[in-house]
C-alpha cells in the first residue's frame, strides 16, 4: 500500500473512530444477543412457529413455486426473499446472517440517535436501556419486527436530523423512502414513524417563506419516492411476472384486513384496549413516555409534541389486530431511545455541576444494575456452553424422528402435508407441502373457506404422508384418512390421538 493510500486510510479511521468503535461494540452485542435465536450458528435448534412458515415458503421458492399463489402466508414478500437468500448462503441457519446484519444496524442507529443529544457514555447507556426491551419481546428471531427495527431506526435518525438540525440530502431522502418501502414489504402497521414525521415535515415546508417552498416539497417527495420505488418495483415486477401479484394482494392486504376484524364489536375494542396497555406497561416504555410529556411541557418544542404523537400512534398501530404477541413489541425499541437520551441531556445541562454528576451517576448505576446488566450477564454466562456445544445436533427428537421417517418413505419430489401449524417438519425434512396451505391454523379460523379449499385440494393430491400436529386430530381429518385409506405409520403417544401422528397412504389399494 503506497503512502497516500495509507495516509487516507489513517485519516478515515481517525475521523470515524467513534463510529467504528461503536460498530464493533454493537456487532459483538448483536452476536451475543442473537444467541436467543434458534438459528444462531452455535445453536441450530428448532425454528419458531412463524419463522418455520417463512422458511417453508423459501423452500417452496427454491423448488420454483411462488409465495401466495403456491404457498400461502399473509406476511410481506420481503420476509420470504430474506429467508430464500439465507438458505442460499448456508442452508438451515443461513438466514441468521440477515438477522445479525439487521440487528447490528438497529443497535448502531440507536446509539447514533442517542448521541445526537448526549455524550458518548450516556449514549451507550441510553441505547442499551432501549435494547433491554428486546429481552422481553424477542421471541425466537427471524420475525418481521426484527428486520423492521433497522429500517425504523435509520428513518427516525434522518427525520430527527432534519427537524432538529436542518440536515438533509437527496441520498438521505432516498434512504428514508427505501426504508419505508422495506417495512411496507414486511408488515404495513409498522409505518408510524413515516406517517407522523412526514406530516410534520410537510407542515414545516409549507410554513417556509418564499415561492420556492413548493419546488422544495416536490424535490423532497421525488427523492423519497425514488427510494421507495428502488425496493418496491423489482418485487412487484417479480410477483407480476410470475402471476402472483393478485394472490399477494388478496393474502397480504385482503386477508390481513379480515384478520384485524375477525372479532366484531366490543370484543375487538376490548382486545385492542388490553393490547395497548400490555405494551405500554413496561418500565422503560412508561418512563420514556413520561419523560416525553415532561419535555413537551418544559421545552414546548413542536418536535417533542410530534414525538408524543409518534409514541401513541406506534402503540395504536401495534394494537390493530387486538393480539398481544410479544414480538410485536420489538418496534417499541426505537421509540424509547430519544426520550431516554433527552433525560441524560437535561442532566448534563444542569448548572450545578456536582448535583448533575451525582444524578447521572445514580441513574447510570440504576440503569446498569436493574435494567441492562442482569439480562446481559445471564446471556454471557451461557456463551461458553453454547460455543462448546456448537456442533451438537439440537433439533428436537420428535422433529428428527418424523423427518427421518418422511425421508425414508418419500422422495425429494414428493409432497407431504402437515395438518396444524408445525412447518418445521417441512424445513427439516426438506419436503414440499401439498395444497397451497402449508399450515391451516389460525388462518382457517379467521377465514373458514381456507379449510374447505385445503381439504378439496388434499383430496385431489392425496400426498403420500400426512402429519397431524399434536392436538389437531379431528373428525374431518379422520374421515379424509379413512376415505383415502391412510394407515397410521407412527404416533407420539401409543393408543391415543392427543400427540403428533403420521399417516402413510396405502398405494397398493388404489
């Protein structure tokens, strides 16, 4: 390397040393935290229920099938693309690479948001206080919220930098639009940051003096839309060219609308009410909300008022379905970092320096000892064991047994069907699913026609093997098995039908 290149590299490192150190710290943190994902390279255990569905759709894509049209799910297409490329990278655990990259990005941007208000040490404390919510809400990994966090934190930083510091560029506008497009391709009820702050930006631009403001609005909108188009258009074209765009619309938009309104009247309202306060009722979020109310009252800044709206709208969007699944709460992590950073910033600005230093010290000690360190100590304590057992095969015995029997009794080209919601069977056995529905619950409860379509197609295809998940055996399936002469090949519990069951089609009687 010549002297000029060496000098430029040294200058770059010196100028970006804080960011590089932060990136290193957050990479280590993400690697350690993601030991909670069953797809971590040292873990490799059973993927979660939803994660297995996404990996099953990716498996079907590898066989030339299309999401929605050939393999039903109601999440966004970006999730299946991520899983598809994860499988291409390194098979079963490959998607963890994307988990890691997205998590590092989210952690790094949390620090950057906090650093806009306070010093280096308190920025780290703030970021890790926000991250502490993940120990409550992270449920197995490879879920929409995990990927959405990176998009949300990037855009929140861009909005804050513009509204508070008046810094913006076309590249940032494109990146912000691209991030919105990414979240729209995951799940659309996570877009509160763009909904609230785009309106705030528009109002700010309209209030500017001079005739050039409309040109500026058009310029902002143009570059923002270009960013969205960059990520949306290729995927829309891909779906359209493979005749899956309409199926995508019906599943992703139509079914989800039905999913949200599955319970009518007071039941829905009560469920949403409970969901709202379930996610509101955590120490970190409640404290952040109260801090933000204080900021609105003391500073009377328009941005702080808008941020309160953002916090509320995020919770309202999160509760649209009335469900209280823990992983929904992951998108609250980016929301709390700004109010927490403002608390430290206020303390740092106190005129009586001795008091401010003591207050900061007390709050830091409390945050570290009560909120941050306990979970991380527990996580780090298991790291050595996870590393020592990294080569062990950790797939559960029942999944391994069933998958082995499937491989013994079918070829790679033959499809099977799992009755229930147990898609890990497809993933580990590497077998395609019969019918359009790899799983039937709870989607068959939301839309009963799905069950009729499933059994109609099952009758047409009569796959060689049918697996019934524990607790899902019922009269309708029993009638199908008897009519088509399936025989019991294996059962989890002898002489009972309350465990998992495996049936083999008797081809000799056809």
